[in-house]
């Protein structure tokens, strides 16, 4: 699993019901990463809900509750916790979530494109190859 390239920005609301909220540090445990923070930041209430699209609602403040609607069948799994941490890190710019998932293989965005090579060709090498394919002589 890898994270999406774009996350929605949170919509700020005056109040969020925190009946089923879990602390950010518990969300990190469910995702299988150590929580890289201390104090009130790690106790931020996170409410996970199921829906059709990924969306976030938050109250203003670094430790205020946030509600994340996930397009997954269940909020109890590791996949849901990882997607929620990614949304916190890259959608709400939560520093604890970002530092907690930094460097993990699953937190890289799945961007399509040209595959990486161990040693990229220089401009001269690309030009030489293009001329050879075009049937021209190299100088």
C-alpha cells in the first residue's frame, strides 16, 4: 500500500463530537509506527469514520479534534490507520503524524512516471543515442 499523491485540506468547523475518538499515539500504534512526539500533540483526538470519499473536518488548534472520513470498508485495520496518518501528515500538516511516518516504505506517494535508474544518462549520452537512432553520425 502507498499513500495517494493529494490529500484534501480540512474543513474547519466549530465543534466535533469526540465520542469514538482515539488519541494520535494509539493511531500510530495501529499503523505499526512509533509515535514521534510528546505531550498534548500525541493526545490529539482523532475520529475515524467511513464514507465514500476521503475528507477531513477539524477544529482550529494543534491539539484540537479532527474527524477523518475514509473511503474504506472498516476503520479498525492497519490500512485505515496508515491512510488516516497520511491524511493528518499531508492534509492537515500535523507534525507528529508527519515525523511518525517519515521514512516508512508505505508512506511514499504512488506517483506514476519514468522509473529511476542507478546512473542517469548525461545530456551528451542522450544526444548521441538519439543521433544513432536517427541514422546520423556522431561528431
